[in-house]
C-alpha cells in the first residue's frame, strides 16, 4: 500500500473514530447525566401523584373516622393498601392515638421507602393524620424497563445514523480520495491515463481539478525531458564520434613522430648530435601525446564512459614500468627520482594502465613544481585495514587549504605557477577521478618543511598478480631476411595498413624486433595473402581502413579462414583509442589491441605476450 493510501485511510479511520467518540460521548451524557435527572423527575412525579391519592383518601377517611364507623374506615384503608408501592397506612388522632392499623406500627423507614403524611381536617381544624409508607421501586423498575427500551431504540436509530454518516463520508469523500491517491501513485510510475474518480463536492472537485492540471503539466515536462534526453544522447554520440575522430587525427601523426624517433634513437650507428635532437622530438611528441590523452580522457571521465579492468598489481612491477618513462623527464628538468620498493611489495587492486597514468601525472607534476636539483621520492606505505598508499613526495612551498581544494579542479593551476609551467592543468583532476573509479582516493598534504605529498590510496589484496616479472626477449641464432638479422624461428607477420607512413614505421619496428613480415594495403589484399600463404603467424591490422575495416577482417578470419587453418593471432592497431573502440576489437576476436601512437617497447611486450 502506498504512503498516500495509508494517509487517506487514516483520515477515514479518524472520521470513524470521531463518530464513535461522539456516539460514546452522547451515550455517556445520556446515562450519567440525563437519565439520573429523568429518574429524579419521575420519582418526584410519582411522589406527587401518590400525595394526591393520599389527599383524596384523607377526604374519604375523615367521615367514617369522625362517625366512629371504624369498620368502613378499616375496609377502605385495607383496600388502599393493596395499591402497588403502598407498604402500610396509619391513621392517628390529634392526641396521638393510633386508630389504624390495630397492629403495632413499625416506626423504622427503610432506605428505599418514603413516608408521606396528610393532615385530616374538619372545618379547617386538624382532627388527625394519615401516614403512608411508600416504596417506589416497583414503579421505577417498570418505568426504567420502558425507558431502557426507548433508549435502546434511540441508540439503534442513532447508531444507524452514525453508520449512514460514515458510509456517506466513505463513498463521497474517502473512496474518491483513495482513487485520487491511486492516480498519484500511478503518476509516479509514469501512468498519465489512470481514471480519476467522480466527485460531488466543491472542495474535492477543486482538488481534482488541481491534480488534473498538475498531471498535465508533468506530462508536458516529461515529454520535454524525453526530447532533451534524446538531444543529449545525440549530443553525446556526436561528442563521442568527435573525440574518436580527434583521437585518430591527432594520434596518427604522433605515431610516425614517436615511432621513427624511437627507431633513430635505438640505432647505435647514429651520430650523437642527431640522437640528441631526435630525443627532443620524441620528448615533445610524448608531451603532446600526454596532453591529447588528458584532453580526451576528461570528457569521458565526466560522462562516466571509461571502463576499467581491476586486477592485482605488484607495486614493484608498476614502479619499474613507470620509472623508465619518468626518469627521462626528470633528467631533462634536472631532477632525481627515487623509487623505494620493499622486498615483499604489496599487491594493490587497480587498472594497470590507468594506475601508471596516475603515477606518471603525479611524478610529472612533481618534476614541474619542485626546485632544480631536488629529489622526488616515490614509495609505498601500508594503511590500516585492507588499504595501502603510494606516496609521491617533492620539495615545494606549503599549500593553503584553499589551494588544496583547488588543485584537483580541471584547468586549475596555482597562481604563482600559471606562467612558469607548461601543461593544461587537467592531469591532477583526471588522476583524482581515475583513482576514485578504482575504489581509492587521491589527496595532497604539505607542511612548513616545504614537502608536498600526494597520496594514492588503493585497496590491497593477497592474490598474486597475473604478470609479476618482466618479459624478456632473447635473440639467439640469426639469419639474413630483407637486409636485417632475425632469429631462425622468427614469427611471420602480415601487416594490414593503408597509410604508407604507418607502413614505414611498422616495418622499421618489426625489423628492429626481428620479425619477418609482409605488407597488405587493404583488408581485401590481406585475405588474398592469407589464402595464398600458410605460414602467417600473426595479423597486425589497422582497425579503420577504407572498404573492409580491421574488425570486419577479424570476423572474416575467425569465421571463414580458421575453419581449415590453425588459430591465427590478430592484433588490432588504431589511432581510435576510445574504450568502446577497443571493446569492439576484442569482441570481434582480436587477441590484443594497440592504440597509436605506441612505442617500440609496447609492440615488443604485446607480441611477446601473445607468442608466450
């Protein structure tokens, strides 16, 4: 039963209880006030009536009394004693002599008896007295029985009146209110057509009219909200498409910049001056990529559109992965980074990629805001219960409470650093939201000793991480293929890429890693190669291509070509790096997905894991 229905029934119950209370009050008033008054009045009326009768009897008795005709007097008095309620009669002379009865007179009057006297006058002279002992119980009992019958009839009529009053209220007020309550409940479920009750009273009609008006307004507002929701969904879809295309357009040239830079840097024969300049290009590309990732992540975080894969992670493994990237940044800015890891490091529950992103943002932030030559310390600290914290400490000025509150806001930087430090000011905002999505908390504290500490609090577990140790890539014996040295058992890779620049970068990366490969400019070309060649171990395919996409190619391979061949490994590569893009690729049957721009080490780790 709904809350409104309960309240309406309490109104009906209140009216019923009110009517019952009124009936009880009237009945009590009748029994305890009016009936005693009526009984007293009736008693007095009976006494007066018997006094009249006694007066008449005295007029009759005086004649035989004066004539000393005692037999007539006795006969007359004895006949009167037979009256109801007349207990005994006494006649005495003025001198006190008792003439009637002959038996001794009982002087005691009982509680329920009344003594009436009547002077006997002859020529206005008293000649005696007539006394009557009266008992009215019988008369009162008869009258009471009749009175109770009348009262019972009155009570029945009154109860019937109350019942019909309640029934009238119930049918004309209570039931319509309950029906109106049902309509309100139906309205909360979105039912705008629930039938409304018919009413006969102006007050209820006004209430019903107001409800109809409110319901119609709600209907119109809901229709507007539905339309606005559709517009918002359409805007979100447009935004997602825009972000996806922006991701592709920005990441594609960065892949060439970073990929070729890494390849040049890894060449041992390259001049040091060239390597130094290319490192600058690579660092700038990485910085631009970081900004692109942050700008794309922020709206997705605000919309709750980022999917996380929470798993047990080794702190030492995470520190090792992050240190290789941030050490270069620290060296360029004249800072030192110290990672402290215990012998038995804790296992935290987090998303591997996103935790690395958070630590990268925090350490990069520390490098930006700490003095040159200072040291940044990164270590793990256990907390109470099943929680632990990764701390990033650097030297800096003490922060006020207002600055601590602002520091995690998007596009917010402290005033003193606005013109001195590069960046968009959204890294900390993204990091805080990511940590919260992983079930943790990100906080900052500072002290007068000029130390600023960012604490990444995360849940910990006793489970072992899936990948605890670093994967090693070993090259033993070598043979000559396409002008480069590769291993005897090198895997054969079919690269499906429509962009010539990307083909060049992929070719350089695969050659450097020692893989044999063949190029296909389209998915259709790749299918022909797969039908002709039986020694292809892996398909490295772009996802977004003209004609058949990489996802469609993956489905075709899984559905058509694998019926006769063994399982072919498929890795998707694309500058479309949205979570939904990755999910579509994995759902289609891809074994892994690499988001451009990926570095040489990313490709090495992914392929090593697939062929493990």
